[in-house]
C-alpha cells in the first residue's frame, strides 16, 4: 500500500483503546474487533486508528496511524491472548484483521468536537487531506458511492444476501454511525 490509501480505497476508522493494542498492531500485525460490536462490513482496504484518552494529552483523541488490511478471520479471545485463558470474555468471538505495516501520518487527524468514536467509514480520497475527523465524513453524492461500496463488500464477503442489504442511501448522520447499526 502506498503512503496513503488509494482514492478508491474503503477505510474504516476504528478505536485503538490503548498503547498495548497499538503495539499488537505494530509488532504482531493484527487488530481485533468483538463480533458483537463489529461494524456490518469489515472487508475494508485500510484501518485508521483513533486513539482514546489513554494515549495522554499529546496523542489522545486523534488518528496518528493507519495500516492496510490484508484479510480477516473469526476466532476467540482465548486464541488471540493465550496468556489470558481465564479472561471473562475468553470464549467470545472476535474478528482478527491481518494488517500490513503501520504507517504514521505526517500530521495527526484531530477529533475536534468528536470524542466517542467506535467505527466510521471513509474513503481513501478524503483521508490524505483530513485535518479533523469531521473531514472524513462522506457527504453529498459521495455518500452514494460509499454506500454502494459498502454493499458490494458485504456481498463479496458472502455473509449477506442481496435482499438483506437495502438499496437506498442513508441519511449522513446514520451513515456516520453505520458501524454501530445492525441492519
């Protein structure tokens, strides 16, 4: 993957809750999403990592890194963290996304007024110019393109039938929250 996702890339902004998880992504090349909280479509080209307040005053509430997504599988937390067999969620299912090398942005994408983000879809076209999370929100006619792309990816993954996914476009506010919807 080039320094930035390609303009036609589908990018998923995902929360990276702490430095340990960022190190797992950097050193081990994977990221986990609990199945019960996963967005509808995980077949994306890249992940952008939204850092929480745990990253301290200089790195919290921003995106500093992204990585190419090379594939995914369904597994359990126990298989992801073999040293935590008694964890309360050890038997829960997780998507494990295989990642390419972490790329560091030359300038972080700041949250601005956004603070609580779980998942947000955007495009490779918007990503390089973004100064704030708000700049990643797909607007106007681009929403139709994003919606078609999400629908195609969901069908390609074989997890949904065409009748399970609506054809119509969504309101921008709903589209921004699409990762939390169970359609």
